C-alpha cells in the first residue's frame, strides 16, 4: 500500500487502518438503534407502533 504511486492520501498503513477502524466504530454506533434486544422472558417484543 505504501509503495503504490496512486496512494497519495494514506501513505502510512497504520494511519489508514486507524482511520478505517474509527469510521467503522462510528458507523456501528450510528446503527445501535436498529439492534433489537430480547425481552426479559427471552422472547422478542412484538412489532407495533
């Protein structure tokens, strides 16, 4: 990756991996509302408005 002449934005592999990891964490945090957790009885709640 560091020897690719087209790669001008991320010549340092460690920085590229850190940026990608941070972006994935941010995306995961943004989707937390979609996680459906089971009820205390172990079942899933009904879908209702």
